[in-house]
């Protein structure tokens, strides 16, 4: 058997397993109520209530908190972008120097040859 046949067999078996799993869970999912599941049993309302009970957080709205988080994420992504740009610039300079050194190397070899007359 070659690799492609084995890969295809694994793909088909995995897909069939996924279909069987979804087929078995459809009745359970159909019986769930979206509003009840999200409001009562969800983890986010519990976290929200715990965060609201912390001192100093009661005056902070969710939108302001989200704005601060997104702003910090943006700052971090910009810092990462700047750092990778510097690395790329350094690599390009290093490559350029190496290219110039290699050109000189071959010139030196050509000049050091003894002419055959």
C-alpha cells in the first residue's frame, strides 16, 4: 500500500466516525433550549458575576473593559510586527553583505590564478 491509499482510508474512516457521532447527537441537541442553556448553565454568566463582585470592578462597564483588552492586543500585535520587521531587515542586510563578500571571493580566486602562457 502506498501513502496516498492509507491517507485516503484514514480520511474516509474519520469522516464516517464524525457523521455517526453527529447522527447520534442530533436528538440531544434538538431537545436543548438555546436560551436556557446559555443563560443558566453557561460559564460566561458565572464568570461575569464573579468579576462584578471584585473590588474596583463594579464601576467598570463591560464595553470599556473590552475596549482596553482589544487596545492592548493591538499594541502587542504592533510590537510583534515591528520586531519581525527589524529581524527581516537584519536578515536582508546580512544576506546583502554575504553576497558582496562572495563576489569578492570569486574575484580574488580569478586574480590569484597563474596565467598559463
